[in-house]
């Protein structure tokens, strides 16, 4: 059975070799004239102000946590789905309970408005953004 | 407060830093060489500071060393997407100073050209706005039709972008043979194309998601920032110099002032500003059709003055360019060279509102809002 | 394993690898030609017959361009990122069956490089690895626009991945197996899954557009906003690797879609297995046509729609697709047990 997997490493090796050969060729063929300006990072042609590695506010932290929980759920569902036909009602009801608990979680997160993770403060916010009204600074 | 207290009060709050991000001058969607220095907290923009001057060519200083006629090619290069409108308003200003009357035919041809130019300019605005929200094909559709307008200009005066066509007291060329027929053919071809833009872009669900309710500019803010043109009308203020202060012969034509409606969200959002431009193209078509039908015969060169020497004094002449109120303040000391020319550029005022309506939105929305203002850097930096 | 099996396996590996590379190259050309056709342009038509050699010219150009690594970049991560994107993208095609089994002498050779017993999971896993490459590329560049692009990549991942996984669960429940062999055999017997799982197919289609970072979900690159997104700082071949792996992912995603919902190589109302060599040829053709259709759909959609904002994608993923996918799982389960009971 594990012999089924044999071609997979061959594929991986082939891809790596292909990339390696290309990079090697480039090393030989391509010009290399480095200057300080050329090696600086892109910021639309202006001097870079401040580093990129800061304590960046990604904002979707809570959703990322919820994602982990649900992703585990999906992982658990796969083996269940494979044997589902043989197990019948019992498995179905069990899974309903499992999904039910998670759905309650989803509803809770939803009603807490954690799914609306973009807490913009929009001046003159109206319509869809009426709840986000506020001053940005 | 003890150490534990401060810790517990900060529980769940992660300290984050603000990032200063340069958008432009070399950026795909700043419509030229505008530099927006934006402060962001995450992807949410807290402050936008436009930095200008990358395209500054000393237009106003140049004017003080050039004779009145020689200024016209320079006005071309201010708003290079609506050169005809720049020519027109400058020429009208100088003519009014000199008390010059131009033949009717000249007036009509000027209106035809300026309104065709408005179509071309709005096509550019609409197309690049589509590009800003990620729709690439509508842009090429708009360019396909803009080419037809430029072809008409090329046929008339040989130039496709910078025309130097409308002169003080006249025009550089009379209309070529069959121009009326070609122009009518273009209008017949173009009018149904507006529906095509509506199908591919205007009423697209994603487009509405991206532009409806986004970047709302209330009418009072628009007025206090001096916004004009489609930006102001998108907020529902009926202010169009062609209607409110008819200059040239605009009072002879039937057309409507298009206003934002808030149809897809709130009055004054990006969608409204965009849709005002779409509908203004229809109004321009109406005007051109009428002007073509009424076009009188005559000699377009008869009023060209031998010498352009306006009497001592000053004038502020304003008109409606595709971007809004374009004004020239011209001071004459009686010589053949203006003492001072000051240009009031509509895009400059329209751009100034960006921090007011843009702060608080996400980076994607800044691009949308900037696109909906439809700026031209040549005119902002001058 | 006999010598014949090993030889057959090697031939298949080389064939699939070669054809995948060739298709990627053709896709780069097709995208430009088709978009040009949609936009009243001509597109590249000068190199070779009708521009057919354009991809080679492009490849050569990438090869001859200077390789620039910014001083501010985190070198190991910067160098590793394109490899992490490219290798999984090329490896996924290994488990997709591209035709009916071929009878050679007394051997029955399945036209599939590896029929893994976890084939579906294998693709799901590898495509997710590719996203790490994007995030690392964004962070490792040490520049602001790539950083934003990389973060968007992670935001995008947590938006669509759940719905994607759940939409496949329905198919797995029907089939009772995770191998592509079983899934296609099941569809041959009882009809394509698209008729039984239309909702799942729709969710999956939307999810693969997000998965491959194509418009309307190409937030990670978003030229008009982030200039180039995660690959802003990459030049020459390293940029080409991102560029090519996007197409490789599109091909895999299309093949995945076809295998799960459109019967793979199956032609309805035809018994390919009984037709011998011609049946195999027909099945390969059917597979190519189906995958080709979805590849065209990718291009078609890209050049038609504007782009979502990334919180809108997240809202779509969590508030629309996820509940729908959950409902689909429950409905499928209910239908299956009810039918088994009746």
C-alpha cells in the first residue's frame, strides 16, 4: 500500500531539480550589477519610512482562532464521511450533535459581531457602514 | 494602579504600531505621479496626506513670460485629458477682457469640441475607475470609444491629445470636410455603448459592493472643500456652470444637470460620482447633436485679432471643465504678455477632500475613492 | 512490484509532469490571447505561429534577467518562499486520473500516477502548503506592500478553506472513499456528482477561485492596491515561479473540480472500459475538454469582474458559504440514511 506513494517523492524531486537547474542557469547567464538603490525595497519610488516588521494589527485574530476550531471539525468529518454509509442513523445523529454544538458556537460568534472584524471608523458612514461611523483618529 | 491592574485592564488588547506607507508617486492607481502618504493601522487607513509637485512645470510662471496666444499650448498640458476645455475657458477669458466678439460658427465648433472632449475625459475617468476596483476589461472598452473621439480631433486639427485648437478670437482650423457626418456617425455608434458599460460595470454586484456606500461625501462637506463638477453633483448639489452661469452659448442648448441619487447606497458615495459621469456623457451627446444640427456657416478666422493686448485690468473667468469649475484669473498691465495668470484647477480642490472622506477606510477603498474623484495630476501640480 | 509496473510508473510520472509544464506554458499564452480577444486587442502573436512560442521567449527572458534580493529581506525565507509555492503546485497533479485504465498485454495500467487512498486529502493538504509560501514571501521581503499581500493571503485562507473542505465532505459521503478511483467509478455508475451535489459544486467552484488567487479574489496580488502584493520584491525567475505556480494551481483546481463533480474522464452513456484503446483515448479527450472548459472559465471570469475587498471575501466565506456548506452536509447525510432505511 505504501508503494502507492512511491511516485510522489519522484514528483517532488523532479520539481526541485527543475527549479534548481533553472536557478543555476540563471546564475550563469543573467547579469549581476548590484547597486544600493537597486537592492532597496520598493515603496513607490520614495525613501522607505520605517521598517516593515512592526507589530502589525492584523485584526482578524479572533476569526483565525475560530477557523482553527472549525478546521479541526472538518478534519474529523472526513473519516466520518468515509464510513458514513455503513453506520446509518447512529452516525448521523452523532454528527448532528457535533455539528450542532459548533453551529451554536458559530451563531454565538456571529451575534457577538466578531465576524464583522473590520472595525473601521468611517466618517460620514451611512447605509451598510452606518454602524461604523466615527472619526478615524 | 498596580501592575496587575494595568495588566488585567489590557487583557485581550494587543498593542500595535502604525505603519507609514507611501502610495505613489510610482503606483499603479494614483493616476499619475501623486504621492499619498498614508498612515495605516492594520489595513485601515487613519490619515492620508497628499504630497504634490511631482509634475510641477511652473505653468503660472511660464505664463508671465509668454504672449497671450503662446499660453494656449501650455493650458493644453495642464489638464491633458481635457485640453479643449482648458483652451476654451482661457480663450473666453482673454476675449472677454478684450471685448472681442467671435462669429457664431466659432462658438458652435467650440462647444462641439468641448463636449466631445468631455465625453473622452469621462470615458477615461470611468474606465480607470473600473480599473481601480479591479475590472480590467471595461477600461479597454472605454479606450476603444475614446479613440474614436480622438480620431475626430485628429481629423480636425491634427493632434490627438494636446490640440492648441481654440485660439483667442477663433480657431486654428475650420471643420474639415464631412466632419458633421462623421461626428453624427460617432454619436450614433457611441450612445448604445453607454448601456454596454452599464452592463459590464455599473450594475455589477461586486462593483456595487465595492463602491456603494463607500467614501460618502456629504453635500455640505463638498461645498466647504470647494469641490466642483461630478464630485459635487454626485453629492446631490445642482451646480453646473453651464446651467447656472451660462457662458459662451450654452444657454441655447437643451440639457439636464445630472445629480447623484444614492441609488446603490448613500447619496454622495463613489458609485454616485461614477454614475454622474456616465450620465453626463449622455447629456454631452445631446448638446453635440443640437450643436451639429444648428451649426451655422461662416468664416472662423475673421475675428482673429492682429495683436492680443487686453487693456489694463484683471478678470476671473470660470467654466465647467469635465472635472469641475476651471477658472483663469488673468491680470493684464496692457502689454502683450500677461502680468499674472492664476489657474483654479478643479481637481486640486477635489483632491483636497481625500483625507476627510478617505480616512477610516481600508487601503482598497482609498484606491476606490481616489479613482472616483477622477484627478489629473497635470492640472493639480500645474 | 514487477519491472513492468516500475517502468509504467516512471513513464506516467514523466508524462504527467511534462504535460503539466506544457499546459502551464500554454495557459500563460492562452490567458493573454483570450483576454486580448475580449478586449479588442491582438495579444502576443509574433513569436512562432500565432504566438505559440511566446511562452518560450518569456521563459528565456526571465532566465536572462538579473536576480535582485533586497538588502532588507530575510534571505533564507525570501529564497525559500517561491520554492514552497512551486513544488506543491507541481506535485498535486500526481493523484488526478486523466483517463480510463489502459490494457497493455495482461497488465491493466490505470492512467493516474498514484492512486493514493487519501487522494482528496493529499490535494487539500498540498494546496494549503502553497499559501504558506505566499505568506512567507510577503513577510520575508521586508517591504510593506508584500507584507500586506502576505497577510491578505492568510486572511483569504481562513475565509474559503472551511467551505471548500465541507463541500467535498458531501461527495465523500456519497462515495464512501477518498481515492479518486472510487469517486470516478461511483460517478460512472450513478451519474455525475454535479446532479446530486449542485450546492457543493457551486461552493467548491467559488472556493477554488479564492484558492488560486484569481479575480474576483486576487486580493493577495491586487495590482491596483498593493502594486504586486506578495511578489512585489521578486524579480526574474523567482517571480516566474510565483507566476507559473498560479497557473499550475489553476490546472490542478480545474482537474480537481472535474474529478469531484463532473465525472473525471467519464463520458456519459459510453462504456469506455469495454471499448479498448479507443475508449481510453475518448476518456482522455473528455478529461482534457472538461479541464479546458474550467481553465477557460478562470480566464473569462478574471477579465470580466472587478475585485472584492478582503473583508467582503471573509464575509462571503463565513456568513454565506460556511452555513450553506454545513447545510449541504446535513442534507446529504439525511438523504443517505433515509434512502438506506427506505
